[in-house]
C-alpha cells in the first residue's frame, strides 16, 4: 500500500532553489530571447509559463511541495525588479516602482500556487495509475 503524501514540517528550501532556477532558465530566458519576434507567444507565456513551471516543479518534487514554487515565483519577481531598478533607476518616487512590483509578486505567487497544486495533483493521480498497473 503506498504511503500517503503529507506536507513536511519544514519548508523544502531545495525546491525553492530548484524552482527559481527553472523559472530563470525556462521562463525568463525564452522571454528575453524572443523579444518582439513572437509577441503573442510572449504575452501568453507571461502567465502560462508561471503555471507550467510551478506544475512541473510540484510534479517532480518528492512529497507535497506547493508553497515552494510560489515562494520561488515571488522571489523571481523580487530579484528581477531589484535587478532592473539597479540597472535602470526609476524616475520620480520609488513608491511608483514598488507598488506594481508588489502587485506582480502577489499575482505570480498565486499563479505559482495554482500551478504547483496542479503538479501535485498530477503526481498523485499518475503515480497511483502507474502503481496499479504493476
């Protein structure tokens, strides 16, 4: 009989890091290299990419890791925003740059949470089917 998956007592920081790297490689780099070539794809990928990558991280991880991809997604926006503010300082009040960053962080957090939940659900469903076929 398979062991039930339970939420670990501690946050799995390894999966926060793994998901952050996945976001960088599979989310930011395609957006960077596409530029204006495929603007429609980039617009779709801005939302779908967050969900897909979080779902893959949730699926590949051991146990239940739903919060970890969400933290990594928010961390990605924070790192990207701080990096872009460092390279190109905002004109005017810093408040005008921080409020949109916080709004985007919250949106990405919840999109990542949804994607990780989908990944965990797929992991549970597909692992159950593969164990039944053995």
